[in-house]
């Protein structure tokens, strides 16, 4: 099952990160600046459940293909219109 996580902030990063850590096929939809930052620093989740330091699979909106079984939407309300277009 392929999972797309739209948003890699506190919520998307947490749930997507733990899904990826459990072995799920997770890809994060990000903006160019965020992609650059994550490629440099990885995705770090600090939690009482256990800390993670992952190399996330990242995709930009212009690279999207309709191959995902689940889309987890975790963006802020003011980004929702653009997120739906992407």
C-alpha cells in the first residue's frame, strides 16, 4: 500500500514518520524549500514513544503521479485549497 502524506509538519511528520519507520511505503508531498531542508537534515521526530531520524521519500507537486492508495492530509487550513489542487 502506497501512502502520500500531504504536509510534513508536526502532525504529518509524526504520523508519516512512524508509518515509514514501521515499514510502510510513505511519500511526503512538500514544497521546494522544505525538500531542500529535509534532504540536508532528514526528518527528526522527538517523542516519548521514541525518537526517529529518517530519510523521508519526498515529492514535489509537479512530480506527483496517481499511484497512492491513501492520502493523509495534514496541512494548515490556509494551505488546503492549494493542497487539493496539487
